C-alpha cells in the first residue's frame, strides 16, 4: 500500500472540503477548474464518491479540492482526526488500483493515548 497523503484535519477541512496538495498526487490529469469524481474505499470496503476539483492558490500551488461532506457527517469527523489516503494495487493487476481512505482519532484509554479507527 503506497501512502498518497496524510494530515490532521482542521476546521476548514471539515467545513469546506479537504485540500490535497498536487505534489502528493503526481501529475494531475485535468486542467485547473475541472472536476472529477474520486472513488475511494474505507476500511469496511464501502465505496465513497468524492467530487473533486483542481484548484490553484499562492500558498499551495495546484491542489485537489475534495468535496466529502457526506463522509464527514456520517463519520462524525472532528478537528485533529488524522486522515490518510493510500493507493493499493487490486488483486487483479489489470483492474488498476484502489484508493483507500482511513481516519483515526486519538483517544485516552487507561491513561494512554491510542489511535482508534473512526
């Protein structure tokens, strides 16, 4: 499994959408302003479709703006949760790759910090 992107969520990520720097993704397949659907799978194998748009700003350069409001609401994501996106080869190599999303939350258990799946 190859790591694509990982970050601790901010209020902006939760309220306005996740921003993934273009350098994390390699060459983006479309021009600025174009949209595409990103099909991702969670740890339970459930498929989520994130509407994504290529954007550009001064601080990040090109980035992928990911609309994931339904995922955020259904998973009750919070500031400081850690989101990780992986790319994984499918069992049948001719089929391509899966994009997997994983979210973890730090909880305190018996006096220890533990990262639990969300």
